[in-house]
C-alpha cells in the first residue's frame, strides 16, 4: 500500500510568519524582523538569544548579517 503525502502549499508562508513573529517578540523592530525572518541562513535561535543576552538590535544585526 502506498502512502500519499500532501504538502500544505502555504507552509513556507507559515514558517516566514512564525519566524517574523518570534523575532518581534524577542525585541526586533518590524523592518529588522522582516529582513531576518526572510534570511534563512540566519539562525533564528541565535538571533533571539543575542537580544536575550543584552545585545543591542544594531549589534545583533551586524553579527547576524
């Protein structure tokens, strides 16, 4: 018996939204959160952790981008 896997075509959009909202909650502004959310080479957990450890948004962006 075969298994059919259906992929939600909205999944990438949902991931982008989740990343964006997570970055906003961490303290990034809308523009910064958008840039980081769409930069898949940026580690989301590191981005959040940097602010959690007291790093400024400007310095975090320099480190991450």
